[in-house]
C-alpha cells in the first residue's frame, strides 16, 4: 500500500511509459499520489497502471497523447479539467534526443524535438500553473539535463533545449517566490533509458551512467523540498558548480570533448 502523507494529491507525469518518467511514477505512487500518466503508448501506460494499482492501490488516469502535436498540451489540460481532475504536481519529463551534426539531422526532426522539449513543456507549465495560482498550492518538476550548463556539439539542439528548460525554470521559480507553489528543475547526467540506448552516449563507461530509479528518487526528494535546481549525483553537482565559474571558451572546449561521444552522422 502507498505511504501516507500525500493521499488526495494527484501528479501528472509526462513521458511516463519508460525511463525516468516510469520510475518517477513508481516513486509518486509509493508516496501516496494518485496519477495521471501521459505518453504516446497506451499499452505501456496500461501495463504500468496495472502494476501501480496492484502494488500501491494507486488510482491512475491514462492519457495517450503525442506532445509533438502543437494542440496536444491544451487538449490534455481541457480533458482533465472536464473530468474534474486536479493536478497538484506536474512532472514535465517527456523529451526527445537527437545525436549528430545540425547539418545532417532533418529539420523536421529538430523542430519536433523543440516542440516536445521546449514548447509543450512551456505550454503545460503555463496551463497547469493557472489553477495552482488560484488555490495557491502546487508543485512543478521539470526535467532538464547537465547538458543544460554548456554547449555540446553533436547534441546541439538537445543541449540548447535543456538550457531553455533550466533558464525558464530558474526564472519561474523566482516569480513564484512568496507563493506556496514551487518549481524544481532536475538535471540528471547520462541515464540508462531508452532515449540513450542505441546512441553513442550509451557507450560511455558504466560508472558514468546513472540508473533511472536513482534519478527519480533524487528528483522526487528535490521537488518535495522545493529546491529550485537539483543536479543528480555528487559528481554532477560538483561539475555544475565548477562550470558556473569557467569562461565561455573553456566551456566550448569541454563541450567539444563530450561531443566526441556523439560523432557526426
């Protein structure tokens, strides 16, 4: 059964069918939240819903939606509002990753990444923030990346999109100061998920790759503590703090080294 403390609270998790999103759903269920699970695959969401109901008695609402469709965020918000579902915790986890030179990746693919990573994330945050402000309570957890802190060649569009998530989140957390609403931006390093598997990032030494469960646990704790930004793992936290004080030319050079893990197509 679920741990007491958050009964009556509902969390919406995007990208919930695998990786960090799936593990966040498990952590939230274990801590008493009811859930709205959003992803493209209804079958995977139904399987997860059955698991969470069996393990924790969790009430789960499934939303099969493709956030690369411009109208999807508004449609999701409207459908949940019409169903009387109040979202107390919004987890913007859905994201896409493209590996290779900007000049060799299709423009449609790059725009689709930006639609999911940037536009849909912004839209969902804005839409669900409004009722949170009306009742002066709520939490938002946006998943960025340590790639947000520097330019990364061969992951240029992805890293830039996560830099947006980080900057947007830090600014909004300040706008919300004084209210009872918190926004946390989670910045994992390379994580063992389906998005990374099959890319050159997945070939990095095992000691440099985090597991999704660890990322989810740290993300949940940071969110509940109201931390504005949380880099997952001590090594990543130290690296992020070091990066903040380095000149831009050095960051470009460091990003180039990491970019070699993702060679041009």
